């Protein structure tokens, strides 16, 4: 979909969206159209439930003041129109256009009283939201009818006071869209197509943006002593990979932020095999790695003045004659040993070596790790928020603030010595699961924390409940959400950039 910003049109034509604030307050352009059409808009509102509440729509045909169709778009109360709300309006415009089969829409952005956003900022956010919503993973659909495809190919945003500010603001936001789509594509791909080597190959594309991409295979990981990671991939025909990315565009002396991603391209559970029902979902068990690669694309795409590195552990967890057995003991790169009680608790196994590698190699000031780690986090938080575990309150607050601004919400969960004790092993330094299922997300986080070096601010974000959406939201169609791409990009933009 193409986006164009323009000045206010002299006359309406085609499909035009205009703003109506709460309690049927027609904003300037809607008011003018209402007048021109002899009160058609007022009558249309009177005939139904449309009040101008945020996200409500009403399509007016016929006598519309020049347009072929007018979409009255509820912007709600002015005070509530922040950046995220404006993105949601863009999402609504895209969804309505696609539902109706329209190819092009013009949205007319009037100043909104009470909002802290200027028309230019509102316009840029609307464009971002519309683009984020205008996504469909249909590359394997060979028989789609035209009405099943996305129809919207052009959005014109007409801005009160002229398009210059909107253009500038949107230029900063646009790399986010490509990054989110890149991550959604990775997460949506089936596991026969996207296995560790293929994932790494696609990530290599970021080289074009100036990201240094390095890929380690099994032989190199063995030399480094990453036996816990390698144990997980041992039952797979597909080679495990360690994807290492570098974007060092910040001050030379500044220690980088390390982003770590869980990239289990398919999780059968291994010998601790998962039940058949719903196992297909485990193609998106690489959502953490997908988000991290997407975030690197966003960060490099807007040439962030920051030092950011990324390490993604890419494996496939399969049952096989050569697969790891429950009870096996393996040694990590850190030197600590792990008793593998349950081969389905594989995420923490690959992450512990990836985290250790990142800390040894890059001496990061902070390390943020994303993973679809536990079903238990879905029991705790459902699909509305990701679980946040951290040894550092300032970092937690930064993540929470970033998330609330861009609509990827987090909830901090506890850690502590009594939880930590639950993963002590009789035979090794630790076991990969505790005895019961109780507090399953917390014991998983405790396992990871045993691989955090002194002085490193660390956060683990369990995205099992939010990486995939069965219903979608205003700017995310159902399916892969790319949760984390915008969160990490915003974290860097607001806190680690100069
Ligand atoms: N990838 C799963 C977690 C998961 C579950 C992600 C559902 C998305 C949706 C993870 O590897 C796993 O299998 N975790 C186990 C841990 C258990 C064996 C301690 C779980 O949550 O059941
Ligand atoms: Mn598993
Ligand atoms: Zn998993």
C-alpha cells in the first residue's frame, strides 16, 4: 500500500474519511460536507447508533458533499487521541476499505481539539496504523478470489496546514512497517519452509541496511562449548544455527544493548512429545527470534545512533533415535551443568548458551531476551500482556513505558531465591524444570537468571501469549503479531540513543 500526504483538497472525490469527535461533534471538514449536502451527515447520524466514539464508523452514500462515499470516522474524545489511538484509526480505515473492496481512500485530518497531537502527527500515525493493518500472509493461497485479497493500495492523507510535518514524522515511522512485516512473515512461515538455516539466510538480508550478520553452525558452537543448546537440536535433521547481528552506530565507548531471541523453528517437545492437538502452533515458537530480527531491521532502517547487538538461537526440537533423553546431563558454555528432565522445556536450554555467548562476546550494559517460553504465562496473563522478569527496576520501567506507548503491553512478574531453589538438581548444577507445574513461568525465568552475569541489567519477556493472535486488533490482523519489534525499537529510541 502506498501512502501520500497532501494539502487539504479543494473538493472531495472518491472515498473520503472525515473525523467526528465524541457526541456527534463534526470536525471542520465533516461540518463543511454536512452543510454542502444539506445536512445529510447529521441526518445519517440521527438514524443510527453512530456517536463519534473512538473507532466507530458510518458510511454515507449519495448526497455526500462531493465524495463518492464518505466514511465518518469516530475519533472519540480529543484528550484521548494519543499516538496509539491515532494508529488505531488508521487501522480502522484500512479494515473498512478492504471489507468494502476499495482501492484508494483519502482521509482528511482536521485539528482535533483537546488532543496533544498536531494534525501532522495524527496524519503520520494514521498512515502507520493503516499500513500495519494492511497485511495478509497469502503467499500459499493459489485460489483466492479477488474479494478475498486486500484491495487497498493507496492511502492519501490530507493534512490541515499542509503535509510537510506529516511527511517528516512518517519518514521516521515507516521503517517500522517493513520491520514488522518482516517479522510477521518469518513467524507465519511453516516449519518445512523456515528451518534454522533458512531463518538465518533470511536474516542475512539485513546486511543491506548495514547490519553485520554472522552465522555460526554446529561445529563452531561445539568449539565454544554450547552443549546445552546443541542438545536440543540433536534430534533434528536440520542444523542448529546461532545468528549474531551487530548494529554499532552509537558512541564508540558505549557498551551495547544485547537482544536475545528464542528461535525454535518447530517445537514437537522432543522425546517429551507434545500432544497432537494444536501442535501446528509450534511453528511460531521462533517468535522471539523473529521479533529480535525485526527490531534490528527497524533500528538499522532508521539509522539509530545506538549500539545494539542481537543473538538468536535457532533450532528444531524433534524426537529421534539421536534425540536428547530426559535425564541427560549437558554442560553449558558458562560451565554450569544442566539435567534435562523434560525435553519440551527446550527454550531455556538454547537461551542459556545464547545469553552467555552474548555476554562474553559483547559485554552488554543491558540484555533483553524474548521468547515464547511457557504455556504457564498464558494461564497468568492471557493474550493481553507479555510477562516481564527482570533483575533491574529501571530497565523494567523503560520496557513497560515503551510498551504502553506503542501498544505492546507488559506485566512484571516476581523472581526470588525460593523460586530459584525449585530447579536445584540432585545430579547436576540445575534441572530444566521444577517438580510440579506451579509457577512454571517463574521457574523458567529463574533458570535463565542463572546465566546472567554480575552487573548486567537483564530482562526476560515471555511472549507465548502474545506472539500469535486468534482475533487481531486495530493495527494487527489475526495471525503473527510481531510483538516485540516495536517494543524493542522504542526501548532503544527512548533510552539508548544519542
Ligand atoms: N514453546 C513452548 C511454550 C508455548 C506453549 C509457547 C504454548 C506458545 C504456546 C515451550 O517450549 C514449552 O513447551 N514449554 C513447556 C514447559 C514445561 C515442559 C515445563 C510448557 O509450557 O508446557
Ligand atoms: Mn517446548
Ligand atoms: Zn518451545
